[in-house]
């Protein structure tokens, strides 16, 4: 089990399950690992002592998923700095949409 500071707190605010990033919202909360596979209906329902829907889980997983930053500075840094020996991503089409992959070695759920 991971220490609490490495987990994400979720809490019902009214009828809506949401992430409590500041860890200050009132009510019974549950601490989950930020990996999508760790956010489950049975686990949340047991911890929160409430009914949790598929929509609740999908929304939390969506909020936990990293958002790609396509600002000009980030895009330019991925395209290369003009070094003739370095191929920009436009010449490596397989890398342009690459996403990080979770390994099974960090199974903390």
C-alpha cells in the first residue's frame, strides 16, 4: 500500500463524485492510486459507502488521465532545435503521437 500523500482523494460533492486535489472537501473520501485500473466501482463503493456508477468512474479516470500540452513551446521542443544530426518528430511519424505506457512493475492497487 502506498502512503496517503502518493494517492488521490475522491469525494462525493452532492451527488457528483469528484477529485479532491486540495484534500479539504467535506464528507467521506477515498484515496486511490492515480492509475485507471485502480479506480473501480467495487473499491470506491466500499470505501465511500455509497453507490458508485460507471459514469462516476469514467469521469474520475478521465480527470486523472494526463492531458497533452500542444502549446507552441512544447510542440517546438518536440520538433527539435535545428540540430542537423537530430531528426525532428515529423521525420519519425511513429513517435509523434507516442504516449507513456504503465508497466506492471508498479502494481500498487
